[in-house]
C-alpha cells in the first residue's frame, strides 16, 4: 500500500498518525498543563505532581475506600473538566470581543452612510461663503486682489 500511494496520500497518512500520537500523549499526562515537576518548582513541594488527598472530605463524601488510582482518576477528570471550562471561557471572551469589534465597525459604517455626503455639503457651503464674502467686500468698496479675478 505504501509503495503505490501518492505523495499527498503519504503526507495525509503521516499527519493523521502524528495527530493520533499527540492526542494519546496529551491524554496520558498533564505535562502541558503543569509546567513544573517535583524537583523544579517555585513552591519547593516535593509532591507537587501527586494529587492532594483530603481524607476528611473523602470520608464525608463516603469515598474513603477508594484506591489511590481511583482518586487520581477523579482528580484528572476534575482537572480536565476545569481545563475545558477555561478554554470555553476563553473562546466566549474572544467571541464577545470579536462581536464588539463587528458592532463598532457596523456603527462606523452606518455613521459614514448617514453623513457620507456631509463632506460634499460642507465643501459647497464653504465655496458659497467665499463668494458671499467677495460680494460683500466689493459692495463695501474694500476689494482684495483675488476678488477682482
């Protein structure tokens, strides 16, 4: 199969394999989320990567008989849920920002349409005023050289 595939098919196959591998790696560890390890962290905590087990809370919830593996699994589920929630909040914030920009742009366009010919009207008004000033100066016998033209 590999011998007869085109270069594009080969590239697609390799990219799919790479994506599967990346997803598997992300699922197995939280190294992307937690940038510290037990030896290198600003908190000087040698058990940083291990989940904190709150015995009294587990006892209150009736989960004191869970194994460490099950507790770690619950912890991982909570962490992934929190990460998904944060990503959703980021997406929502970005969507609101983009919506606000779109609204502002639409408002500018509406204003431009409403007052678009305002510049032309203003220009005509200034020309008319200049002509009126010229007439007044000629009438009052105090012309400027430009008035004679």
